[in-house]
C-alpha cells in the first residue's frame, strides 16, 4: 500500500436553487468574469438567463466565450486565454459539461502564458498558476467539476491529450441535478459509461490498496447501474439524476485512488478513437471496455473480475472464479448495449481498421501502460481495437 | 432529498514517512507553533522527538501544552488559549487522538476571545476565527482530524458539549497508520465502536437521501467489521490499521451526510455517560447502540435494519424483514462484546441507575432529537439507559 496526499479543496453546492450563491462566490475572486459555454443548450434550458441575472445582481462585469466543442479544441483555449489577457479577467465561470470545464481549465492556465496553449499540453511549459475557476455542471460524466485534469484535442495533428495540474482544480462547483433533466438518452448513457470507466480504471488493479476504497468503488458502480436506466426511462427523476451526478464527481476526484499508482488503460485507447473520429468519449469507452476486459482476463487477473462480479453484479459467489468473471463481462455488455442502448461495435459507428496501427502506437506512448492492470503494448492495443469491429 | 454544501478543505498526508512535510506545512502559517498533546504516550513511541526534529529543521519557534485529558476539559482550552494570546502563536499542532484535536480546535477559537472558553460551548459568543490547526493523528476513532467539530467536558457542571464551527476545520492532517500500532486492544476496540457509531448516526434514517451514500456507508461499516479483529490480533498489521484510520476520517467528515438533516441519537446519550462517569466514549457507544437499536426497531423502521442486515452482515435477504433486523442487532452485539471483547453492560463498568433520570433529561435537551431516526423523549432515553444495566 502506497502513501498518498488527499487534497480536494473544491467546494460543492449540490441541489436545486443553489445558484443564488453564485454571485457571492464569484465576487470572492474579483469583478471581471469570463463566462465559457458550448453550443447554446444552456440558453434553451433557461440557465444562461439565470446566470446572467446572478452576475448582474452581484454587480460583476461579464465577458463571454461560447462555442466550445465537445472534445474541446486548443483553438478555444487560445481564444479564451486571449480574452483573459486583453480584459484582465479575474475569474472563469464554466457552464456546461466536461468539455467546457476542461477547456476552461486550460484557458485559466494559458492566461499566464504568452505562446500557443498547445505548448502546455505538450508539457513544454510548466503550469504553476491558473485563474480561479467556478463551474456550473450540466452533464454527469467527466467529473471535471471536482478534479484538476482536462483533455484537449488538436484536430490539426489528430492529437487528444489529457493532463492534470493541481492549480486547475475548480474552486467552487454548482451541481444541480435538475440541470441534467434535458440531457438526451444517448448522452445520459455515454455519461454513465464514462463514470463507470473512471472507476474501472482504478478498480481493476492487482495492486491491492485500501479495501475500504474498493467498497466505495463498488458502491459507486452499483449506483450507476441502478440509476442510469431510471434516468433513461424518467429523465426528470431527481433521485436518479442526483445519484448519477454525485457519483460522477466521486468517480474521478482522486478519493478512490488512495495510494494506487494505477495507469489507465481504456481512456488512452478511447482518446485515440475520439482524436481520429471525433466520437463521443463515453460511447468509445462503452465499446472498448468489455473487449479490454476480455483481453486482460487471465489466471492472474481473474480474482479481480470475480470480486467485481460478486460484489457489483451479485453473481453467485460459489461459482468458479473464471465463470463469475466471464459472466460479469457479459453483464456489463448487456448493460451498455441493451439496457443503455449504445452501439456495440466500431463498425456500427462507421470506424474501420484503417488507423488502428497508428492509433495503437499513439495510445501505447501517450497513455502510460506502466503500472497498468495488464501492461499493453501497441500490438495488444491494436488487437483490442480489432475485437471492437 | 435535500440540498447541501460539500466543503472539506483539509489536506491529508496519508501513510508512513510523511512527517517530512510537516515543517513546510507549518511554515505556511507562521513561525510560532503551539504543540498540544496528552499524557506523554507520544514520547514513548518516539513521535515527540520526530516532531521536534521537524520543527527545528524548519526553524520554527516551539511552545507546548501537554496533559490534555481524554474527554478534554475546558481548563485545558483556557490554558492553551492563554499561551496563544501571551506568545502570539501563529499555528497549532495537535498530536494525539480526538481528545487532543478537539481541545486544540477550541484553543484556536478561544485565542480570539477574552473570557472563559466555556462561553463558546454555551454559544454565548460566536466563533468566527480560529488559529490554523495541523494535526498528527495517533488514534483511529473520532474523525476530528478531518472535521470541524469538537467535544469539551466541564467536570464542575458534569457537562459535555459538542459543537461544530467551520473555522475550526484542520488545515492539514497527517495520518500515519503505523502511529496506531501501539494502541492497545481496548482503545482499538473503542475506536472501532466510535467509527461505527458515527456511520450509524447517519445511516439509520428514514429520510432517504442518496443511495450512493448508503453504499459508501455500508462499505465503511464492512471495513471496520473486517479489519478491527485483524488489528486486535496483529497490532502491527499495516493494512488493518490503514483501513481503520482512513475509515475513521470518512465516517464523520461530512461526506456521507449528503443532504440528510439527521439528528444524532446515541452520541448525546453517551456524552451524558462520559460526563457523569468519565468512561471511554467508544465503550459507552458500544453498550448503548444495540439497545438503542432494539428500542427503535419497529414496523416503521424495520426496512432500514433489513437493509443493514443484508448489505453489511450478508444476512439471507429472503428471510422476513423483522428476522433480518433482529439478527443484525444480534450480530452487532456479538461483534462488540465477543469479537472486540468490550464490556456489554453499564453494570459491569460500575454504573447504576442513580443518575439516569437527570442524564436522560440532559440528553433529550442537549442532543436535538428532532429529525432523529426515532424521536426520543427523556423517558425513552431513560428506558434505553435501563436496558444497558
């Protein structure tokens, strides 16, 4: 068991009608607010108006950057950083899902750098400062609202890179489950796959750390399995949306990691899919994950899958370990592809093997496979991509 | 489901050999450090010397307050506050278990008040400021290392009062499981009872909040049930001590509460036992809790006990609810009084019914029974005390 530092200083306002605290929280950091958001869905649901009202009430000065894409581009980061420098922005207000929040984190960092923000992703410059960030979350998925990481795409080079800098941790996040009522079935399902994948990336490890954290992870997984179907059937079910929203934060804020020095497996592979084909991150994860599990299941790893099957899917513990393991993967497939209704193969979403070789080589380099559940070389990753066809 | 604010800014260094960061963390707050501790066990285990070494290395100025008792007295709070005022202390360093940390929290608050610190406990003065507090934990029990609460006794009036002030939240806590290797069987067992009780006080509620948090609580309970016997049998089992230590923090740092407006039941009753008889808090909780459960189990509450029995003790879910509920209470008794070897009645520890009436009336006033799992009037509490004879 390894030592670790736990430090999650983000303050969270959870529940309905918490935006009344937004003005006071923003004001702690200054007067000039840069509001960042995506394609305008926040206007459709009336959230934009509410936020403007709170900003006006607090007497703050508003600047805006809209049009941040899913799989956010480095061009948006540069555009945001330019506004920050030109207008001397004091605080960033990211309103949206993980893409908007991730992009805003790098805007906050790039505001202190005079070159192209992509240099930050390439680790050419250190990130020691970041403008304070407040978020209003509208999608339960990435957990970006409560962690210090973010992923940015560069379409010019087909690159998608994720890094973590503690200074990018949001100061305050507003989590109102009712803001996710309008999230459609597809994105609700993709969000669930993303949450589960964040937990899998830590849970599937032969490096035994704290039993307590395994219990917590199993509880988070059961929460997603229980409530995603409810949210799909009843989009305005508060209980379901609330459980998914809080689970999304805790799946990746660092708590469940404890002292594990765990390298991630499916995320680096999926980042290549999204970088090359701009697909929704959670969909890519849902297609990849069961194949990755099948590929990594063996005599050395079976005990972890057995634990997963018994504790998360309540499979009969008296069955042979390998049988429980296989059943657990089948049940996960059933959940992703039947219960959530996600497409089950890359072929179905129009992806063929044309780029598998280069994608696999990039995934094996960018995503560190050292300390992984099962170390994966480029040829392993390519095989897993093929299993997804 | 209620709204809530999540805000747990304490940074935690978990694991062995983390004290090398102590000097740097203390230095963030100034030069003058008041070290607070109890009866000297930290000298026996060599911890005192290590701490002095780190303080000297960082070039800090050391002041000391020792002799803080279990069930810490308001006299220690006043003594500490006097040192802070006289010496212009910058930062408090509490080294010990919950008693030392609780006491230090009120020292930090009383440093800004010119009267008797008991006025703070009587809520005669508001607490808006507190000196920064860093803790080094030596006992897994109260969770005081990661929350903003503390309990102080006043032997002159037989009062024991617990309050919460956000400004008293420790800035940094060092959690090294090896520092609990020397905790004897009795205090290890009492600590486990305290951790479990913190979870019970939130878990046993008919106010359904987030399912996810119930899962987390069940995971924490299973952790304590699994690892306390290991720690008793092998006091230097790192895995056991680490799981108990991290569980102790998460049982009461506020995370598991979510939006529940849950009043506590057993703690107010136990505080009267400790106030009148100065017994170890966890022992009082172990004796009281199963009787409180028996008293509150009825047709309205049985579903919660059923959930507890099935999910925590793995009792056969096909059995009738009431049977599962009763079995779960019996299994908890078995855990406290056989597995942990704690005394099972008040009679055994020399407490008779002489003060039950006054204690019950005080518990019903001081501990708010509004929002409780089952509201308890003074006569109910007296009956529960009698069940413990």
